[in-house]
């Protein structure tokens, strides 16, 4: 799960018009400079040794602000925090009392975070992703985002939007693990406190630099 979260941490029919999904994603990127929401994440590992796939569910809160800042606070079943402050990506595991610190420029790239907070516009996304509209499903417009890099941790991402509002992310990693994140109570362009994307290492926590 942590690899999927990292690829996270802390971004969007065969309808009448084939470009509807891309139009929604473009509107989201142009008009939503920041947002906050609650989320539920389901991570399903591929079946092994004849056993059925296992799914783990977590939930928490999320916020982002362009350019390049986002925060995931996982509250259930375990407390974890992912913060990107524009320069550094921080991952905090409360159970282990351990912090992982990585240079943000090296950690994001072709990740879902680029879809949400890093890329300034749709054109910038095409540097790292092949984008195409997908059929409408569950009342959402969808965009398939396929990383151009073939040696990364991702096979692909699906972004679901309701109008120009982010509603879901579906992430398939290179290990065949699927993560589905659904966003609720989304507030677009809120007045976020300046400290939202600050991260302070908890007292006594071990810090691992990568």
C-alpha cells in the first residue's frame, strides 16, 4: 500500500463527444487552483497462489494547492501523513514513528500527483502522459493517463470528474496493485491556511532521507 501511496502522495464518454473527459480535466486544471476533500481509498493486491485478491480500505482528508503542494492525512485504519511542500515530499508513519524525506522534484514526475497539483495545465501533462477520454461510467467523465516512461512504478491512471470537479482516481501500479480513491465533500478554491502544507518532524521520529 505504501508504494501506491507514495506514487501517490497527498490529483481527474464514449459519450456523444469523445473529448468530454479531456474538456472536464482541462477545466479542472484551469479553474481549480486549490481544493480540499475527504477521501476513501481501496487498495487491491493481485491474487497469489490461488488465493482471492485482498482489499484494504483507508480514509482521511486531502488538500492541494498549485503549484506543487498537496497533503494526504490518513486517519483510518492507521495514521499516516503525506505532505508535498513544493520542495520536499514527506511521508510520516505514526505507528513506526518514522519519516521518509525525498526531494519532490525526483519523487513525483509521472505520478498521479502531477495530475492533481504539479502540472500547471493540460499541455504540461502531455510531457509525461498520453491522455485520452474514456467512456462515461458511474455518472463521471473519465480520462485515461498512460505514463510515457516505461520503467516507472505506474502502468496507468484513470481520472474521474463530475463536471470540472475531481471525483475519483484509479491507479494501477507496475506490480498489478490497484488503488481506487474516491473524493467526497470537495471544496474548490478554498482559503487554505498557510500552514496546511508545512510539515514538522514529530518529536523522536526517525528520519530516512532518500
